[in-house]
C-alpha cells in the first residue's frame, strides 16, 4: 500500500501531538518534510518518534512549493492557519488544520472557499470526536441507557497557555473560549448537526477585567448557554483559572438517567511522590504529592484516532467524517464568534437555521 506523504508545518506542542500519532502508523505514513523556525526542535521531534529521511525547511512557502506530499499538516500558531492552508490548497494538497480553524470567521470562510475551488479537503483536527471514553459514552446514549438527553454540560479548563502567541488577540483571535471552549463547542455541534438556535454568554473581558491573567488580551474565563433546534440545551465553560492540570468534563442529563465523562483523571494509576515525577497530566503545575499519572494521554484525548482517520481519508482523497471537515471547523468558529458577540453586547444571539 502506498504511504501517505506528509509535510508537517510546526514542531512545537501540536506538532508533537501529531508526530506521536504518525509514529503509530509508520506502515501507512511518511514524513516527507518538516517546516519549523527552530531546526533543532524539529530534528529533536523527528528523532523522538523515530522518523528520518525528511527534508527540513524554515519557510512554509518553500516547503509547500518544493515538497512532494499528499497532505500538509498545519501545527502553527492560530494567525498562520489561514495563510498556510490557502497556500497548501492552492498547491493541490489536502490539509490538516489544528483548532481553531482561523482567528476570525472571514478567514475561515476564505479557507472553505479555496477548498471548494481546488477540490482538496480540509481535515479539521477535533480530537474529542476520537476520545475512547466519549465514543463509549455515545454508544451508551445511543442504546437508550439514559433516555433522551435534554441537557448537556461541557468544559475544558486549565491554568493558561504559556505560548507567546496566545497572549495577544492579533495572533490568537480570542481567549479561553476560542482556545479551549472550541472543543466542547465543536463536539456539541457535531452531535446536533450544527442546529443551534440561540447563544447567551458572559466572559471575563480580557486584560484588567480578567480574573487572574491581567496581561492576557483575551478572556481567561467564559461561559455560554446554547439551545438547539430539538429543544435540548447545553452549558459550555472554558477558563484559564483552573489549577492542577487539564479538566475535560462532559455531562449528559437524560430523562431516564445521567452520564458523566472525565477525559483526564480516569487513569488506573495513583501515585504518592515526595520528589515528584517527570510528568503526570497536561498542564499540572506540580507532580509531587498524590497524583493520577496519565497512561496514554494522547490516545485517550483522541489525537491518535483523528490522525489515523485523516491519513486513511487522504489516501483515498475523501472528506473527513462529519464533525471533522473544514466546514465543521468554520461552524465552530461561527458559534464562538456568537459567544463573544453575546458577551460584548449583553444579548442573546439568534441563529436562523
């Protein structure tokens, strides 16, 4: 079977997540090139996951122009998503784009337009849709174990991004709702076929209005209520004010039962350490005392499954399954934009569907 050739653009946090997933399917994928402003970091990343024979670039334009590849994997800061994606699509390449799709709706729409024009696919990297715990929970719901879900609550929270690109709106596009809340937003929209009818929201406001992070231009806390066409409602929260590691929590309330999902703290290991250990869970500030170290965090959060899916679809030049297309990424961006408008204007945002 012909291997899918990938050009990875970006070698930091997201690049590591994706390279881990590629390393598990080496029989089906080849890393043709890596583009990074930090050559040492890029080479260390490739060595970490056992990849060689790739070309190294510092400029993404040259990388896309010169690399013989089937797919361009975009793992760079948010403000570059639009430019890199359009360049790759123009060069007749399928694209994986990390969340959020873009920093604003207009750029997201331009990306979708270019995808349609070129006939190439944007694969939107929403890892929640491949998290094993979520997939099992959806099976339980589908079999009717909790009846009809009428209310959902979902949140992603941690202590805050340390990336310099996440501090300024020009580079990141938003605060905690765009960076973290985009996951529960996209997940719930995929469950409800994007049929939301209204959104009402509040945010901390950014800078001195923030709860903790007074130098962060985006909000460090945000919450919204979302109503869907079938009458179900949801509450979504995202914040940078949570200590102790990442929180990914989803609750379903049905008319015959309740279901709770905890993506991060469901590991079977408990450890008490006086000196601390190298790593426990994402965003944990300390690792000493009692902790529950993750066993296979990247698998459990869905990154492995999503990359496997994208490689399979790219091999056949097919679109991703619902919830993971460029259009789905745009839908999530539009909903988050409505969250910000609702908070800014102090009113309910209606969606004409």
